[in-house]
C-alpha cells in the first residue's frame, strides 16, 4: 500500500499508529526509516521518530515470552520499555537539522525541548536515589556521615544557583550589567543547541522568544532564560519587539515573585518543583526559609522595585520611535486598567484562595504596588507617567496616527471627550494629507456624533468633517476614498433636514455620491483579498497609517440607500418621481455596473447584503404592481395603457428574478447560495404561473 501510493504522508502516519497500537516495534522502525527517506523535508516525521526513540513505549510480555494478545491470564507479566534512548533521539534530530536546519524553526525548538526533558529525567533519577539512600540511612546510625556527604553533593547544583542569584539576573555589585552564565552544567547541551539555532536563523526575534516559552515549561532554567534575553538585547538592541519581550518578561518575573509564597507552599512537595534543604531533605512547605531572598537581592529590590518600568525607560532611550512610544503607552494603559479593576478588599473578581481560578493571576495586581501604596495611588502614578510619555512624543515630533488614536482612547476612557476632540482637530489641521490619517478622520466624525447624541457641542458636525476628508482625498487612494464616501452617505441619510431647500440639497448630494460609488465599485475586484497587501495588524496599526483596516461593504451601502429612498417615497406625494428614482438605483447596481453581475470574489457579508438587496427590490416591485392594479381599477384607465403598464411591471419583476439567479450562480459554489438560487427559481416560476 505504501509503495502503491508513493509513501503518502497520511498513510505513513496511519501505519505508524497501527504499529504502535499492535506493538509491532520492529516494523515500526522500518516504517520510520522508509518514511524519512521518502520525506526528508517533513519536519513532523523527524520529531515523531525522535519522540518515539526518547519516550519509548511500554511492552508487557508474559512469563513464557508470549505477547499480550494471549487468551489466558495465568502468566506473570514482565514490562519492558521499548525505545527510551536519548542517543538515538539525538541522532535523528541532528540528521533532521542537517537537512532542514536553516529553515525549520520547529526542529530547533523541539531539539531544545528534548534536551530539557532529558535534564528533568536525570533530576528525577537523582531524587529517587537520594530518597532511597535517606531511607536506608534512617535504619542505622552507621550511614549518617555518608548520607550527609551525599546529600550535600546532591545539592551542589541548587546551592550554586543560589550563590549566583545576582549573577543570573545580570547585575553586579557595582550596578553594572554582567554577562549571564550557565552555572548549571546540565543545561549546557540546551545552551549549545540554542547557540547553533540562532546562528542558523539569526534575524528572527519571535524565534528566540519561542525558546523562552519552552524554558518556562521546565523548572530551574532561569539562568538559561537570562542568557537568551541577553542575546536578544545584544543582537536586537533597536528592535521594538525585542524590547517589548524583555519588558513583558520582567513583569512576569515580578508576578511570579509576588505569588511564589502561595504557590510554593502548595507545591513544595510535588515532583521536580520540590525544595531541598541544606541537609538534603525535602521540605513540605511548612518552613520556607530558603525562599527568602539574599541580602544583596533585597537591596537591589529596594533600589528598583519595578524593573519593568526601568526597562521601559531604557527602551525609549535606545529606540526613540513612534512605534516604541506606542508599545510603551499600551503597556501602561493595560497596567492602569488592571489597577482600576483591583479591589481594595482583595476580592478581585477571582477566588484568590483557589489556585485553579487564579492560576494566571490576571487580576492580582499587588506586584504593581509600591510599599504602603494602594491601587488608586498606583493607578495615578502610572497615569502621570503615561501623560508624560504622550507629551515627550509630541515634543520630539514622534507622533503617529496610531499613537494619536491611542491617546484619544485614553482621554475618552477618562471622560474627557472635549480634550480628545481638540487633539484630533489640532492633529488633522496641521496635516495637509489624508492618506496616513484615515482612522483619525473617521474617529473625529464618530466622536462628533457621540458628542451630539450626549447633548454636547462639538467644534464641527460629522457631515462637515467627512466632507472635508472626502474633498482632500484623491481618487487614486481608493480605500480611503471609499471609506469617506460611504461614511458620508450614511451620515447624510441619518441627518434630518430642517427645510425643503436643505432636503433638496441633501438629495442632490446623495445622488452624486451614489453615482461616484457606482463608478468605484469595479465588480468583485475590491472584495478579492490581495496577498501582496496583507499585513499584520500590529505592524500596520503602528506606523502604516494608510491601511484603513476596515472593509467597505458596498452592498450594504447600496441596500441602505435603496431603503432610504423607499422610506422617502412613502412620505412624499411625488410617487412617480420616487418610483423612477428607486428603479434607477437598483438598475444602476444590477444592470449598469459589474458589481451586481456575480457573487464571485465577494465575502459572505457582501453576498448576504446583496441577497437582502434583491429581496428588497422584488418586494418593492411586487407591492408597487399590486397597488397600481387597484388604482387603475378605480380610475378606469384605457385598456391598452393598462395592458402596457402591467406588462412593463411583469418584465421588471422577471428581470429581477433572473438577475438574482445569475448573480448567485456566478459564484460557482454550493450550500446556502445553491438554496438561494433554487428559491429564486421557484419564485420566478410561481410568478409566471400567476401572470
């Protein structure tokens, strides 16, 4: 079967699982070898094979050597582990890295995790041996001295790590930074793997951060984490993402230290997280004298109670850019929000005594408080720092659209809409272009609308703001032009007219904007996602202000304008003129524009809006046809004219049904839109039968 399908990956993985289920380990090794020969670039196969070689599998055999499929249970079972070889696992990972090392990030990270798993395995064996030795020496006094010496040797690693606590944090006695060292010799293989990994893939910050995440899954790896952070600082001194990672890591360390007492008291006697005292005995959490930091560490903590904020200031000095200021202000705003949600009585919407409910400590902000400081004072302290950052960015001309929006959101959160509107108006009045300020114009219009709804008086109404933005946006900036055009149409439709003259001017303006929208709606081309323009939200929202980040649903705008005119026709006495206006709207969209020809390339929201558009058109024509029949019966018009009018109404309805069928068939898809096609076909047949 494998040869027939040329060792298809799905078949290989199914065959591997089959061999594991039936414990055919000899055949399993051959399958791994052949699959890796056929697919040497498939990193998942290398990881799967190395994982089997390291972790192995249990194989139970009876006393006569028969397998577990025997019918009788009268034999003594002997359990052996198949695999469980670190040497074989290392060979497989190294072979995979020789082939894929320059491109495969996953292989490097998995090899790094493999060595840490092996370290944990050795530590587990060491603990078992120490516990057994302690039990033997407890039976007699002759082995006391030997036990003490062995226990002391077993704790050399932990005592050495405590001795070098200040060194692992990267700080010396004189306050200068000192290079992090891997004092734990068991972590040296992982350190070598990390060094080779960053040589193979040197310019990727997120790749290095992945190693930190792996270290956090294992205990006693802080020196390795510090070394990784040091390399990030050394190689990415001007990279914003690297600084953000270091600041986040410093805050996580603060949180861990604040919760260490509670956590270690609960987990002091569990697995590899158990503490060992100076005599080699395991502590049960009753006395935590070893948790008490050294005198040097306490002095450094008093000097710098918040290392995350210290790193924040260093980051702004090292990388004085708008993107760096934005990341720092976002960091401070998150802290302010957490502090304001902090309850003084300790009930932070979580059960602090329940480790499962407060496992991540998301609402525990006690580590952000200075000595003798409450949450409200800490929030004010962070708010003052945040306002100072906004002022510094403005003084250094480092402001960006995203940073301005962040400051506007901060002012609105603090109940200062007038100051937020003044900031937007001042920023946009100083700029002669709208390309990089699409979000700012839309935010200003939205804020103006909210202020009017709240009974306040903005400097400019939203319609005037959108008109100004639309006027200064050239048509070749298509996304921004469409955003301003559609928002201006929506704002005009919601605006009430105080006089007939104002209503007429508004109607003429809406007609002109609708014609421009038809010209810009180049079929489904706008709805098709261009992979060359796809960027990450984080990158675009910081410095690339020209990316709007908002998808324009043209079908929804067409539907809104159609419904607006239908409502106006019900209020107006000029029925014939309004009928012509409504028919010109849907005729322009469906028959005189390529946008309404097919649903191909449109997303689900656009297609759903187009279905509502078709339904609204059909409903209007059906109601209009029945109303005209009743009116003509009363008036007694000429039969020839009545017949021509009836035929024209029927032709319009049939044409609408055919356009809807053609539109949904054009997508070529099935499912819901196939049901829509069937529904319109039945509606057309029923209407023709009724004619």
